[in-house]
């Protein structure tokens, strides 16, 4: 447990520094948006591209691993949706944001640094496989549920076309595809480009953590906490329990694959839940409180869980 805490201390320390710089107005909102854009559009894509180009890939997709993680993710997503509908009597768009807040993991800004720091290079492939399917699965589901209930301002077909374009233009998804392509063709990156990707990609983890902390600095816990507390319990307790039960007892998963699946499930809600809430003007305050509260609680829950899973 002490070893895990030592590993986690600098991870959350960097995030705390980002939080303080925003709260003390060293950085403004525009600067924070720039940091997040750098992480999503430059640092993380280059890290993924270079890593996957050099990583030995399995001959077949590890479906048991993916079914374990996404079985739990979709389960808590619809549980959050149901609580929004019947528990808190929210509208259709808000129900979808409740679901996203319960099932959408902060895979990039928190999942990558924590799991790669804890488990090392062995975790690279399973972490990036989760990321490859995460947005393309859960983001269209959210849009579908919003549109199904009459939310949004565009016709359903037009909105799905635009969403498809957004996903195909997603730099993280393109980097994943590019890395796999380079690996399968044995081309690799030219030396100069490889060194550039290594240099910029190495900034992904610290800058992502700093940007996450600074982003959280703009959130507030004021207001109705009941929905956020329920959604946090779904995301950080029920999600990892479901993934562990599916992986261990149903799909016979073990080793680093089970460790990463359960560990990623226990990561707090991702920022996209808030961004989608803002996009549809639906439950964005609930999403923001869920993200903020979950990230704070993860200071206590993640070291214990990773210790139980055998990290460090």
C-alpha cells in the first residue's frame, strides 16, 4: 500500500498544482483550454502513435477484456440514465448526461498516467485498447438517447452524420489507427519523426494531469449534491465491481488484463460528460459536480484498489 501511495503522490501532486494555479489566477480559462487542446490534439496522439507502432499486438482482439470493461460501462451508463429518468425525474437530454456521468471514464487525463505509472509498459496495450473503443461507443450512445427524446436542435440523421465526422477526425482515434498501421506494415517512423514524437509524447502524462487539475479548478460543489453522489457511487464503486465480476467469474480474465480493466473502471468520470452537458444545455452542473467529487474521492479509493489488484 505504501508503494502505491508513493507512486500516486506525484500523480495527484501535479493535478493539485494545476488546480491551485487556476484558483490563484496564475492561469485563466483560455490558458487551460489551450493545455487541454495540446494534450488531446498533440501530446497524447503522438504518445499513442509511437507506442503502438513499437508494441507487439495480439493476433486477435482480446474480446473477453473488452466485454468485461464495456459490459460494466454500459451497465452503469443505463443505470445512471434510469436514475435520471425515474429517480430524479429529469428530461430526456438530462437522462443521457446522467448516464454519461455514470459510465464515461476519464481515460486520457487520468487513466493513462495512473495506470501506466502503476503497472508500467505492460499496461500499455490494454489501456490503449480501452481508449480506442471508448469514445466511439459511448459518445454516439449519448447523442442517440438525447435525440430519441427530442433533445438537440438538429435532425437526428444530420446530427449522426456530424458526430461520425467528429469521431473520424478525432486525433486520438486517428493516432491509434496510425500506430496499428505502422506496426502491421513494419514501416515505423523515420528517425527524426520518431524522436520528435518521443519528445512531445513524453509530455502527455504530466501535462494531462496539470490540465485536469486546472480544469477542476473551475468547477464548484455548490448546489444539489444528491445526483452527483449517486452517480459517483455508480462510477467508482459499481462500475469496477461489475467489471471484476464479469472478468473474474464470467469471462475468466486474469493478470494485467483484469488489473487494467478494473483499475480503469474505478477512474472517475471524464470531462466529456460535462462538455456534452454544456453542448445540450442539460445537467451540466450535475456532470461537473460528479467529475469534481469523483476526482477528489479517487485520492482515497484508487491507491487502495490498485494495491488490492497488485499494482506497484
